[in-house]
């Protein structure tokens, strides 16, 4: 086993004291289970799995990969860093996210992103094992690797001309069987999230959506954080016979002018606290036409029933992609259509640069300081100037998925639910 000292390791790789500080509590654990010739440090491993990533052409990446593999063979600390990344991301519990690492490793320079790519890709062997244990076909594991290609695209936007990605622990969710890619979308498994509205269904299938108790809003219906000054605070009141509260229309806006009262004998909660309520995540790097989004949800409904024997009452999503402003700035985009086709609900903003990293590859400066080369980047700049960068949220009851077309909810619920 490599017995290099942490201080020497950081010095040789050009890491500062901050990196040493974060590694020190886990150092001995990270050094365990080293192998002489790990499979992930071979060209054969890369040739086998990289084609699933939907990244740049392998012939373009291969020359840089060969340089990294050569340097790892010459400098043991680089090979050790790869082992540490793999073990920390895919074996330790809890996992390490390695956000404290710099984007550039001194001995590799512009090749650093390739080393991080190798580390992330090395997780596929753990994912294969987990999916085999769960009885989930490995085709789903390989489909999930497309997430890597999306991250490589963001990396190349931020650092023009470079291949690779940053250290990222997202794929650990796949190993833990908490995340599955099904068609165009990913699904993260958990109970109902706190940001979801109160949702009820009547026996005839009609739904009613109310604000949760204590949600704060400004005059325009924008949901605020708990510490922001509010013009309106919603109340959700319950007794043995009824539930009363502020309704939410399918465009995501609360209606402060009225209060809706639902009789318990007619209306029931759409989901319970213990129900499986997967949140949708949208991997980058590909277009997202709504027919593919709809097909993914249909397949996901059957997937969780078939492989986990779980009924999913609804799917939900909270994302910068669902910013209400895109309906104005990019009305014909797939992002705007996704929001219009689902039932939108109020969402707390992620900050005044929400989504900037995914479109520009960085968020450490104003988007106005960067060159906009496509319509989405230009729209983001306009939204930023008008203080309209935000997140948005939607949900879809699983039994309604077939109905999603031509803005079903906005048509069906044009008149208030009574």
C-alpha cells in the first residue's frame, strides 16, 4: 500500500493547505484497498465505457487520455489521486464530493479534466454491481453514463478547447440505487419534498393545489425565502371535515383573492409522507422535446412498479430550467413547454444566477460579462438584467401522464376548482 504522507502528496500535486485540511480526516481510509494495476487506469477500460457517455468523439479525446495514463505511470501521486477520488466518491460512506479540489492539477495542467473524467467513469463498475443486485437491467446503467457527456459539454464551454470535467459525486446516487436514468430524464428517489404544494384529488380525478402553510410571497406572487419581507403569507387550515387554503393555478401563481375549502369526504391527499415521490432531474448535453419527456415519465411509472414494486403517485421537478421567465424570453423552447405541459407551483429562487453554470460553464461573474453565442445564453442575460433569473417547480400525477398534451392543465383548470 502507498504510504505517502499527506503533506508530501499535496506538495507534489500543487495542492494548498485547504485541500490538506479537507483530506486529513479521511486520509487513512482513502489509502486503503489500493491495487497495483487498477482497471480504470487502462486504455481498454476507457474504450469500453466511454462510448456510452455521449461525449466528444473518442478519437479526439484519446490522445489526451494517453498522455494522462502515461503521466500517471510516471508520477505515483497522480495514480494515487485517482484511487482517492474513486474510493472517496464510490466507496466511503458518506461519500466525499471533492468540491475543495482545484480544477487544475499542477503536474497535468490542461489535461486535469481528463483525470477527473477517468475518476467519475470508474464508478461504472460499482453501478453495474448495484444494478445487478437490484435486478435492474444494465442497459439502464449504461444509459446513465450520458450524464458524463453533458458535464463534458459544460466543461468545454467554461474552458474552451479542453476535454474532461470537474470532480463530481453525482453518480454515487446510482451506486446507492437512489437515482435512475429512464429515457431522457433522471429520477432521484425520496419521499415528498418540502417544496411541494399541498395536492388533493377528488374521486372524479380532479386535483386541487394549495399553498403550504407559511409560504411567503411578494405582490406579484413570487415565492420568497423565509427571511424575506412578505406582502402575503399563505395559511393552510385543517379540521376533521375540511381543508382550506390559498389555491395555486397551473401557471404556478397563487390566487390571493380567494380561499378554497375542500370537503374531506370528497377530497383526499394525492400522496402520503411515506410514498415514493421521485424528483425529475434533466441531464444536460441533449435536447429535451416534450414527447421524450412524456415517454420517460410513462416508462418511469412502469419501471418503479416492475423493479421495486412501488406505486408512484406523482413526479415532481424543481429546476432553473423551469424558470417562469422562459415562457416570455424563450416561448417556443423545450424548457418553456416542459413548464406549460405540467402543473406549475411556486418555487423559492436559487439566487440571481440560477442556471448560469449550466449555460455558461461558470457562475463566478455576471452573465453580462460573458459572450452569449446562442439564444439560451442571450435570454439568460436579458433575464439577469431584469432580475428574473429564478428556479421553477412542477408536478405531474402519475395517472395523468397520458393526458399531457396541448397544455392540458392550463386548459382543464382555466376555471377555479370548487
